[in-house]
C-alpha cells in the first residue's frame, strides 16, 4: 500500500482507569494488535464499507463505570465477610462490582461499550488462602449468599456473571503460587489462581526455584495462556494448543482439593485406581457449581525445547488435509504437540493476515495449490530427541502421500509469534462495529465434513459474513472444529440471535456444544437436549448433594437451574 493510504485511527492508548473499556479490554492494557493493511482492505471489500466508515469510532466505552444498583447484602453480613478475609480484601465500589462480574464474551463487549451492565456482584472478595475460602463458604451457606468464582476473567461463555448477585470470589489475587514439585512423581502442587506464564516459568526454572534435577513444562498453552489460570483450565475443561501430545486439562489433572457447602475434600493421589467412579473426574469441568477448587496437583512434563521440530505444509484441498490428519493421528507412530489444519477460507484470509508475498502466492498457484481450495497445516513435535525426529519424519511422509508441499517450519514460526495476541484485534474492530467471535465443537471423523459444511452454510447465509474454520486438537477418533465468524453488526440483540443460531446448527449437525471453552450460562440452555434427561439428572443430584442451598454459581451455569 502507498505510504499516504488512509488507515483507521487504531487505538494505541491504554483505556482510562475506571472506564467500561478497561473492563472489556483484553490482556495487557498497554498491548495492542492492529489489523494488517491487507485485512483492512479485505474487511472493507467484504462488508461493502469505505474509508469514511472508519474515520469516526462508534462506541468506545470510555465512560466511567457507574451503577444505580445498591448493594443488597446487609451491613452486618459485609462486616462478617471483612472479619474473615480482612477489610482490604473486600470491595463494594461500582467499578470492582462490574469488573469482577464480567468475562470476555463478545456479547459483554458489545453491551459494555454501550454502558449496559447486566447482573453484578454485591461484594467482591479476595480470599487469602483456602482457610478463608472454607470460612466464607460456610458463612455464605448459612446466610444463603450466592458465590460466583472469578479467577482470570477470560471466560467466553458468561461464566463470570453472578446471575443472583452475592459475592464475586476472586481467586487469583492471592491464591496464585506453585507450592511444591514432586520430582519422583513428576507432579506439581499449585494454587488455582496462578496464571499460565507464572506457572510455566516456575516449572521451567525448577532447578533454581525448587532444587530439582530437571526442568519441566505444564504442557497446557491455550490462546488465553497469558491471561488464564490453572484453576480456570480445569473447571472449564480447557484444552491447550499442544493438547494432541500433552492432553487436555482433563488429562493433566492428578488430584484436587475442593471446598463445598457440605464440606472440604481432597481426591486421592494415585496414577490409577479401580475404586468406583472417580469424584476427581466428576469435579473437572464443574464450573463452580459444586464447590471451589482451592488446590490442585498437576502432571508435569520434561522441558526439552531444544528437541522441538516445527513443520508446515500446504495441502491442495480440505479433504486431503483432513484425510492426512486422520492417518497421522491413527498411525500410532507418535503424536505431534501442536497440529492445526485451516480450511480454505481461513487459509486464504490467514495468508493475507501474515502478508504472504505475491511471488509465493503465484508459485503455489502454479503448483496447483489454488486460492480458496488450498489448506494450510502447521505444528511441531516435542519430546525426547529421537522421538521428535521420528514423528516429524513420519508426519512429513504422510503429508507427501496426500500431495502436500512442505513450507519448512516458517509458517509454524510465524504463527507461534502471534498465537497469544489475536484476541487483541477485537477491540480495534469493535470500535467500528465489526464483531469477531468463535464457537468450537468436538466431532468424530465420520461426521467431520457434515458438521463443517452445515455450520459454515448457516454462517455464510447471513449476507457479508466471513466464516473461517480450523481443527487444532486431535485424537485418533476425531478432532475439534473451531469456527471464527466476522461480521459488521451494530445491534447486540442481532448478535445474540445469530450466535444462538450457530449453536443450534452445531447441535443439529452432530457437534458437541463445546470442545474447550466450557459451558457457562451462554450454552447452558442447550445442555439438557445435548446430554439427555438422565445425564442431567445425575448432575442435578450431585448439585443437590454438594450445594443444597444452591449458593454456588447459581442462575443457569451448566444449564442446571
């Protein structure tokens, strides 16, 4: 583009303190990621917009947070809560009540830009340790005060929203430490409010920090890694970008300790046990409805970045990419850590985002890898040196068999460089009424194309709407499909209806309601149809046992009430 070509006034300043924007701003207040010039031109073209549509920002959310809702708890109740955790760890100001009642869904961003606040906590509480949590839960159960747990606030399913007021319990303020590494068992005991980077850094430096002989890694790297916590990964059944090798959060948990209204318990530290259904498994993904996770023992892995082998391929078609991926996952020669395939639309738009040179585009086209048909694959292999070398070689052989061309490790490195920063673009685009959001589903191989085609057809049925999809978490029996949709929308209600329509289609075409984002209140209304009455009855029975007064995250979480 020419040097004097118009560019929107993308925001480069951190949001003013106390504003709605400072609530919905993702990540580091001083970090930004702007759409590339190629993406800006693509958005204008696809949405029939011009430079004039980007000369003035719409609703930025720069107003100060203000509530006209009184705190509903009694002064004596607030006083007792202060006596448990200390006065400095209790807040009732408007900003705190909104901040710690909000996640990062597009719905919340659209509303907060307009000063619309839905449910909020009455009191924000920052417990210092698990003893504080135990006393708080006992008191709130006695007084029937609702508790909604807040850790990092990166929820994308309305999971932080306190539907019935009460307390927002912020776990990450104080309960954020790695307590112990057991090198013989290769486990780490950690508090649930520890953020991903701090956890990984402590494991990487285990010899210096804990006197260990080896360095370790957590193996769990979701896109929200920098702004999500260990406890959040577990209670929402998260999945990291390297899950194909290390496993999902469900697989990495070893044991847990919970505080519930009927008591505190810790599950057992065994690699396996045949002592009936495992409560340890039941609590994973419980999203705060049974109790509060206060400590967890996690499996950890040897940290050997020097053995990492990156790869990237271009496949001629989506079918070829899917078939090769299935063969790689079922061949039993080992698994890659990161492995992703992008469908034709995501590949085409992604190449624009990363600024692929015209000569490279021309070369690929001449070789038969045509725009809007070709599909990008990228990833890496980790582990012991010979293992990583073998698996990388085998993956390359399968790719060649399915007519792929190697792009070396270049595309994988480019992706790694920005893999945690993509969410930052939502603020820039939102300033001009461009919404970008995601929904994901697990799917078996035999239903993969039906789900992909059906959901894409619905999204594309809305005029001037982009739909990109990729698969990024793989199993021998199937994978996930991660749909990204971008549209020009000005009305939050229009967005809600469109999003609900996509969820309807995911269910209609046989996908799971969620693969790694959890359920929250957003997907809760579909849960009974998805699981069936018998399985939902089991969850309700557990809820009634652990939480007879329904104080733990009430109001629709997991579709239970």
